[in-house]
C-alpha cells in the first residue's frame, strides 16, 4: 500500500469512545497499524509506571531510568542512536503482549482527530502516517464530537497563557490527548455543523480546568 494512500479511521464517535476508555483504564486501542512502526522509531521516551510490572520484568534493567520529577516506581526507557525503541526487533515489538501502558494507549489517529498536522520535531514518520487517516461521520453527533476535539486543541494552543504553568503541554502528542480529555467542555458551544460560539477565553479556560476535576 502506498505511503500516501488514505486510511480508514472508522466512525469518529466509535474511535473517541475507545480512546477515552484506553486513557481511563489503560487498555489497548485497536489501531490498524499494518506494518507501520513509526511510533516505535520516532525518538520517544517511554514512560514505565508502577502498574507496568510485566513490561519492567521483560525490559532489561539497564534500559530503565528513574523518571525525573516523578515518584519512586516511575521510570523511562530511551531509544537507540537511530531513534528506535530498543524493544523493536526485526520490525516488531518484542514485548508486545506486555508492552507498557504508554504504548497500549498510543494512537496516531489522535492527531487527525485534533486537527494537528505536525507530530513534532523528529516525528516526521508519525506525521506522514497521521495525515493519511480519514474518519467517517455517519451522524451529526460525529461531526459535533470531532469539532469539539479540534476546538479544544486550538484553544489549548492559542490560550496556553490562561492556564497554570505546565497545564498545556508543548508536546503535540500530549496536547492532542489533552484535547480528547477536555473536549466535553466544548460540546455545548458546538452546533451540528461543527461551528462553535465560545464564551470569553478566561471563562472557557476555567471550564476546561473544571472538566478535569
């Protein structure tokens, strides 16, 4: 299949439910990756949380480092000189059944969902894959939901100064995920065509903060 051929991402509402569940409980998302390993070879530091015991047992200790700024029990795994995860062997994840939560919930469709066209520096392979996804919108609800996620991503980018320090991550991946988490704060302001009439920025920012509490 061509590297520019559009890929079906499925109905938006179904994808969003699955993504929210994955973020809430850490279950895997059903991403039709095919032979793509862009996320495994794009210089990501992989977080290993206290609940990633199976992954920690299979990942060599010398590849696990204390996660800066996080409590004991949190670690990170780096990447090799080519930006690849050291657990990527012969083009496949060698610990797939026990992969960390970070990997289980990763879904590059989140960039298409949030309308973020660039996955960031060093993530060109992910960007090329992400722009191929095409969601389906069988109902007005699907249109409203994606519009809410997109408006959330745009608002977080444009009004980061209205939030506490560190609330809006500079990382495009984390910002897209945060947009998914807070999109419900935007739903009441979005109509069935996807257009939005938002309140004053400070009011909207507070609504976003309140939605996470």
